[in-house]
């Protein structure tokens, strides 16, 4: 195990950011001087329970974030600081089952018990905005079809290249960057890894993109649908499952349909069966439901699903099989908690494997143009409340992710929904004032 005191000494690190991710997907941290990291590595950093957003009350004892030294990253843009993800425990030693990274660690362990290692790649899209968040930062970025816009990506070269240079230095093997389908929107891709490593990288990526954008006087957002009429921020996940005994991709079978093995079909069957229940995690905010179920955008497509269907190499469905040995889940958005996102995919997939779930028929059609022809496919939840209820109704998924997590998460999400519906919006006044 990495000794963080030695790490600091060898690399000139002055401070550690001991970080954990709360149930809303927000990262919280304490900045600890290197001289104190030895003790913190053993005992953890203390946080007042109620303020952690891990569903603890003011009466609970402190929560301790114990650094997982395997995750430590020296900030490429501020080398005197290092970020480290942590395992949350209660003071007194009891586990904190609902902490998102702990939920994922349990799912990874369960997969390992069953002989599998899940490996994933994420594609977290983001916008670069003005610092107040009100507008797209580049006033010239106004094309109706801006995807892959060469001129627009060059106008943001300094930001994008700086982030990509950091990923190269960290050894993440980034391989492409582009302007995406909405004005002001970008995507950067790096190589897939084990689910926990991908979740840590996904968290750090969000922190890094926001930090580098701030240094350039901009604001980055991963919000699912910041602008009506423009494509939203997806966070597609590519998934494969590997056999721990042989080291081979258990989803790959050249002789099978689309090169997806029987195990791959069952894992996919679990995702299809639990899609509605998963949505409260893959699409966790009020705003998420304005990305899925959206009307067509000005570019001509939303690139987001509204129905639980799958297909081959065709981006109009919830699941795409782009090539042999993996599939892409296009449902998640930029607000998804990086740890819970991976955890719910493994939970649904393992339950599909355990029950030999069938993904159902493949629909090789353009869902945007011909979706009405598919009459028997389940629809995704229409709003956050629908999604909370779909999770509530999915006993299998709740049991996989654990009662502590499920109860706490549903409670906090219901509070969020209540807070939203207690607002009186301009739309209501426009439509109701004279009724
Ligand atoms: N076998 C695999 N298992 C999991 N992820 C994979 C696998 N092969 C590739 N990936 C990952 O899938 C992601 C693909 O993203 P990208 O190149 O943007 O594809 P696209 O936009 O065409 O869906 C990358 O993170 C890549 O590393
Ligand atoms: Mg992509």
C-alpha cells in the first residue's frame, strides 16, 4: 500500500485533499497538511455526520473518511496538492453502507465472488459557460449543427489541450477530444478501466475540468440539460465483463449475434429489465428528465433515449452494441454519481446473469423516426418522482444495492423532489393566472 507520507516527501506534496462523494454525487473534502497525513491515513479525516449528505442526523457521531491510497493523484495543475478518494466509516468503526464508493466496492466484490471483473469506459460530456453560468462562453459558437466543429474546438484549444495533457501525464491514455452536438459542448475520451478505477477517474475528471475551466475564467457544467432546445450532457457508459480465471473478455464471442456472448446477453437482459429502476441513479436530478424524453433539438436529434430498447451500431436506442465484446448504455447523464452509476450497472447486470435474463428483441430501426412502431417496449420514467417510484418498486435492485443505501437515497431524492414542486414557476403563472 502506498505510504502517503512517503508519497508527499518524494513528490513535494504539501497538502492532501481527502475527498469523498456524497449521495448527490458532490465531492466533499478536507485539506490536510502532509505532516498530518500519516495519522489521517490510519484513522481517517472526521466530518460532522449531518453535514455529509450521507443521510446522517445531527445526533450521529462523526463520519471518518479513510484515504484509499491506491486512488491518490497529484493535481497536475497544482502539484503541491494531491487528491485521494476515501472509504467512509463511522467513528467507532462501523461501516457506512450507504456511502457511494462503499456501495460500489460491495458490487465489485460481489462480481469478483462470481468470477467476474467489470470494466467500463465513461464519456462525460460538458459545456464551457461564462462564469455566471448564464451563457455559452464562446459567442461565435452558434452553428445549428455544431458537432465536430473544427473552428469552435480550436477556439477552446487552450482549455481542452490543458486537460488532455493532464490525462496524458496521469497515464489515462486519452485518445480524442471533440466539440459535441450542442453549442459550447465538448467530449474527451480516455481508455476504459475496472469499474472502481473508472469511477475514481470520472470523479477526478469532473474536478479537473471544473478547475481548469476556472483557471481560464470559464465555468464547466455537466448538468443534464442546461439549455432547452440544445442537446444535453450525456454520460454514456461502455461495459464489458472479464473472466477473472482466464483473463478473457466474457462478453466476447465471435460466433454470437453482434459478437456479444451469452453472458453478455444476460448482463444486458438485467440492464433492460431494471432500466426504469436504475434511472433514479443514472438520471438523478429533476433536470435529467428534460434530456431524456426531450423533443427534437435544433441539431435534429437529442442523442438521448426515451424507451427501453437495444440494437447494434445505432445511436438512437438506450443500448447500442458498437462492436464485439461490449455494449454502450446511453441512458446516464452528466449528473450521475460516478460511484453509484457503476454500482447500479453491476447490480442490474449481475442480477441478469444470475437469472439468465433475456434482453428481448433487437430493434434495428431509427428510434427517432420510427419509434412509434415499437409499441411493446417499456418507457423510461417521465420525471424524477416517477423514477423514485420505479426504484421503490424494484425490490431486486434495492436488495442488491442494500437497504441502508436504498432507504437513505430514496429519502434524499424525495426531499429534492418536494423542494422542486414547492416552487411556483413562471410557466405556472403564464398558464394559470387567467384561468
Ligand atoms: N471492451 C471494452 N469495455 C469497456 N469499455 C470499452 C471497451 N472498449 C472500449 N471501451 C471504452 O468505451 C469508450 C468509448 O468512447 P468513444 O470512443 O467516445 O465511443 P463512442 O462515442 O463511439 O460511443 C472509451 O472509454 C473506451 O475506452
Ligand atoms: Mg463518444
